[in-house]
C-alpha cells in the first residue's frame, strides 16, 4: 500500500506540539512525486516538515538526518528506478 509520510509516521497532517499543519501535507507543487499526495512521499525535500513532532529545517539542514529515515528507504524501494530524491519549486 502506498503511504504518505504522515500516514507511515502516524503523525497526521498536524503536529501534536502546536506547530500547525505540516508543509509536507500542503506542498501542492510536489503532488504525485513518488506517487504521493502533495509532499507526502518526498518530505525529505520539503522545508520545515514536522518529523517526529519537531519542526525540521531546509533540505540542506536535514539531508543527513533524512538519508537514514525508514520512510525514505521504503519510498525508494517502492519507486525503484522512478524514485525522485528532490524536487524544485518554481
């Protein structure tokens, strides 16, 4: 089953620590990348996500943290040759 990050991590679209709606849930320019809803399957490239209940930084700031993420590995395995590592906002 194809899951978005908020479903896999069981955090929902809104942070439990009052951070508001996670940018992965609202990033429409990333919609359908890696077959996800909005930024839900490319969250490692979305600035300011709320992973593990904490607001994360930019792609450059979280690249090492996210490279070891179980969800990112799952998406990479599921997408195979069509895996998108990053996207560019226009």
